């Protein structure tokens, strides 16, 4: 089911083997992470950079730091994995204190709302949980971050994590939860949407997602609610990216992401009020 018009422009024009979602702000061609130079707004491709330099021969040399230098390395993905690993070691060493401080328990939503997000960075002490999540994050995160760019990827990850927690609040409000699964399922959903848009085989992915959802329903102590919430938010975020891919629609993209955040916050507040009134009544 590959439409030729859809696959056009999904690969970097300088590296035809690299699929990417980012377009050059000036010429509109697709560019991979290595070919992106951050501009005042969005990214420029190497040719447009050269043209810009030629027309302004006396530009100051750009300050090059580890983070401003363009590279194709999925820095955000690696950072999240490193952070989760560090937190996990701290969980083991602290004998449960770190887990207790960061996990999400719906009745505490109003007093300690940060737990909606921090819970995505702690895992159960069994190595299986963190290993599985980090493996999926490494696999899908590095692909998506290269396609979307760092900031879009980070927004996708955090919104999906929030979506997972909000779903737990509504569907399983007395369960304490930990884990990156909601965010990881957001990546699954987003990857599916974007693959469909860029053209590519998503059958394999559907099988992986199906298996994972099934595991969540069958195996006890796995929050399928969080998985479903993350998946839906990941799809919604990717839908915004697909609709606003053109560099000219940057404001619409920010507005779309803001709208998703606003809906999730409203659902969290509403869910919390419902939960409190149920406990009191
Ligand atoms: Zn260009
Ligand atoms: Zn390239």
C-alpha cells in the first residue's frame, strides 16, 4: 500500500537511505539530522546555508558546541535511556525511597502533580520491566528522533507519558504505577502514523504493537490502561506533525501540541475531582 506521491520527499535529499520528517525552512526539501543546521526558525539544509553565507560573506563563525553541532545521533533518546538507568540504580540502592518519591498514584494528583511525568522515569525493580522498555525506546526512539528532530521527539515522548498517567487516573484510579511504557506506546502510535504518511511497511509494527498490547492485557501487574493512553496520545501528536509538516505551519504545530497538552491537563483535573468526590461520597 505504498503511494508514490507520499514517499516523495520522505528521504534526505543528500542521503537517500535516511528517512526523515524534517523539511528545510528555505527550500522545503527533506533533510536528515546530519544535514540540519538550526536556523532562527526551523532548520536549513547545507545548500541553503551555503547560499546564505555567500550573500553575507562577513558572518561571524558559528559557535560550535556538542549540542549545536548538527549530527544524526539521537541524543534525546540516549539521554532518556541513561536517565532511566541511573534512576533505576538509585531505586535499588535507596531501598524503595526513590521509587516511592517518583511513582504515580492517582489520589495524589492534586497535591503532587509532577508524579504524572516522573513516574515514566522509574521502573519496577525486576530488570525485565526496564530492559523491555529501554529496548523498545532505543529501537523506536532512535528512528523517530532522526525523523522528527529532537524537540518534536521530546514533546511526543513527554506528552505520551502524561497521556499514559491520565488514562490510569481515569481507568484504574487506585493503582500506583511506574514505567516508561505509556511513553513507549506513544512512540509506537506515532511511528505507525508517520510511516503511513511517509510511505513504508507498517505491518511489522502493527504486529509488535498488537503483541505488546496483548501482553499488557494478559500479564498481571502491567498497566494496559497506561499503554492505551500513551498510544492514543502518540497517535494524536503524530497527527499534528503530519498536518503541519511544512515549515510555514510551525505556529499551527505549536498550537496543536498546546491543545493536546491542554486537553490532557483538563482531563487530569477532571479525573482528580471525580476521584476525590467518589472517595468522599
Ligand atoms: Zn534548503
Ligand atoms: Zn542528509
